[in-house]
C-alpha cells in the first residue's frame, strides 16, 4: 500500500513538472514574440524619422 502511494505521488510530481515546463516554455516563446514585435516597431519608427 505504501509503495502504491509513493508511485502515485511520484507520477503526480512528474505530471506537474512536465506541465510547468510546458507553461514556462510557452511564456518564453510569448515573451520572445513580444520582444520581436517591439524591436520591429522600434526599427520602423527609427527608419521613418531618419
């Protein structure tokens, strides 16, 4: 019985870690996209005013 609880707890920890990893990667990709858009907007603004 104790072994089943440990195995179940380990499975839950692994699932949570994987879910958190995917959420972190999504945040990184979203942030990268926002930075890229900001850089493009800055470049376009700089080139328009020069």
